[in-house]
C-alpha cells in the first residue's frame, strides 16, 4: 500500500502546526466536513471549500486508505445569524417563495449535487441530513443536561459556556479565551432566554408559525445548528475520529461549539486533526451570498457575468482553484482564470502527447523516479497542490522535449511517467481532458452519420434487411435513429 511509504503532514488548526498524520486505525481515515445549508444556490466560494476537501479525499484514496468521508446537508436549524437569532434560513426562504421548507431543501440539494458533479467531485461515503438525526441530537442534549453543562429556559435549552469553561478551554481552536469573548459580545437585550451572551442554543422552542418542528422533552422545536454536526460525526465516525474540516469561517463559533458539545458529552476531544480551508474573495472581499459579492458556477460556464470576459470550463475553474494552496486566500479574477486556462490546456496537451511517445533505450535529461517522489512530497506536505502542479509542469517540459527529439525516455521510466501523470492529473486533482471528451463525442457523431447514410442507401436499394439491421443494432447499443421530414437524426441514452 502506498500509504505505508508516504507520510502525510497535516496543518492542524488546533495546534497551529504541521503534524505527522497518524490515523486512529491503520489504513483507515475518518473525515467529517460540514456541508452546505441548502437554502440557496452554492456560489463559487462554497465550491472552493468543498473542492479542497475533495482533493484531500482523493489523495487519501490514491494512497490506498479506506476513507469514510461524511459530509452533511444542513436542512434545519441554521438561523440567519450565528448568535442564535433570526429566522431559520430554510424556513425564511420557504416563506418568501411560498413553498414547503422541504421543497427548498430538495431544490438546493439537487443544485448542490449537480454543481459538484459538473466539477467532477467524488461523492462522499455518507451524506446525512440534520432532519434525519433529530433523535440523536435530543439524546446528546439530554446527556449535556445530565452533566450539568446546559440549562432549560421556556422550552429552549442552552449550552452553559461559562460553566464549561471552568473545566475546559472554550476557544482553544480559534485562539480565543473567555475574557475576550465576554469583552467582545454585546450584552443581552432582555429578550433572550440565555443566561450569558456566550451561551449557544442546543434546542429552540418553535414559535407558533414555525413549520419545521419536532417534539422533545422540552418543547416542540428544533435543534441548534452546531448540534447536528456533533450528532452525525459521532454516529458515523465515533466519539473520536481523525479529521474534521470546513471553511475558515466555521472555526468560530461553529467548530468551537462542536468541540464543547462533544467534550461535555464524552469527556474527550472529538477530533485529532482540524483542517480549515481558506476563503475565495472577489473585489477584495469574501465571496458571500449575503453581500451580493459572489459568482455562481453556471455563470463561469456560460461567461454570463460582468466579472469575466468569457466562459470557462469546469476543469479550468477547478485548475484555477487548485493552483492555490487550500490554506491561502484566493482572489477571483478574470486574469487569473485566463492564465489558468492556458496552463490547464498546456497540461492536457502534454498528457495527450505523452500517449504517442516512443520509449528509447535510456532516459536523458530527466530523473523520473526523483520527480515522482517530488509529486508525492508536495501532496504529503499538507496537500500542497500548487507545488504538485509545478512538478507536473516539469514533466510537461520533459514530455515536450521527448516529442521534439531533444530527450529520450526508457521503457520503465515511460511507464512510471504515464502512471504518475495520470494518477495526479486525473485521480488526485480530478481534472478532466475536455478536448479529448469533446473530440470523442464529435467522432461518435461522425460515425453514426456514416451509418445513417449507409442505411439510406440500403433503403434506396430496397435492401430492408440491411437497413433494419443497422437501425436495430444501433438501438441495441443505445443509439436511437429517428426518421423525420428533415432526414434521419439520432439520440443516445
Ligand atoms: P454554508 O452553506 O454557508 O454553511 O457554507 C458552506 C461552506 O462554504 C462552508 O464550509 C463555508 O465555510 C464555505 N464558504 C462560504 N463562503 C466561502 C468563501 N467565500 N470561500 C470559501 N469557502 C466559503
Ligand atoms: Zn458543521
């Protein structure tokens, strides 16, 4: 197994250091990533965070780890602001659109999957929903109440942050301490049931008009947003698991609260490696739905947005994002995309040319073995995709030299070069050779046109046995011919 030879280092947000990755169970990785709140279309910023973890998932799989990757769907409980105030985002959208909350959830879950599929994401192993785990969430609240670290007021239950902080450090992930938090949060306005503004909701009693409600020992209501991730990660990965990820903006309060809930329940830190992906920005500001400063993936594919001058393919957009380190801020610009398109196409051209190369007796100008390990070193160094891409371009140069007769490659090295290039370009980075796909689509169309022509000739010669045979055998491989006024057309299924 490759993972026995390659030692990954992960930047752990909890320690602020790169640490050797040691899974709890050898050869296995348990990874939880906070999924989307499905109340609107995903923007490119959301896609970037999920793409960082898709690349990480892909590399673990490439090394031969058995990965259980859990990425949830938040379909209840996420209020308009992080201080447990405002309407539920999904309920609000349902009210505005005059549809059922579950219609909102369905519409944007489908959108999320379609977009991720277009970007060639691998599906996670489990994609649980918050509403599917209400019972588990209620059980956790009971346990935290039993431990004396939560309190009930008027049918709602709140986590007692100050009490918890007496024996634990609330704020350890985001580098805060309770004094700063007290100093920086505004005082309660008298409307709130909370004892302290730092406390957060585990259960909220539903207002009479609130549709998304479930029975509980405290009230008909709904769980607080932070609780679902503790419930689902514990259920599918255990009380302690390897990796928890999400966007940088989830570190506080969301992930801090997850740690507090799990430690309150189980007395131990739930996650060994906390990973945070950095933000995509545009016009110098975070890409976000709420401010209107965002671009949708479909606008990139169509070119229909004032920020860009043309359309870009999903693989080019993917390449653009993976050219930045997942822990760096990435600025979305048209110039950046144009440059990425050039690089992407150059890489794909070299990969296509590679297949035509002829090996020679020996290799000159390049050390394939050393290069291969450098590709692994890049990814082992906290999934450094820009360094990996730079290494792939060293191979592009070599491939072009061989093509021009300025270098040669031995049979063994050629095999290693092909395997390594294909593994990193397609399996790990998840890029796609769209020109090759488009070309093979064109070739199929041309071939079917030839058969349509031959069938027309057979019919003209009254050779119906042959013409029917052509039609039926094409149908058997999923190509339907349709005769119309304008001639014969075809469709595939
Ligand atoms: P949400 O649906 O708002 O919970 O966001 C889904 C994911 O997208 C979270 O992990 C966020 O951290 C992430 N995210 C939101 N905005 C951006 C951005 N501008 N750049 C990168 N990731 C983002
Ligand atoms: Zn979460």
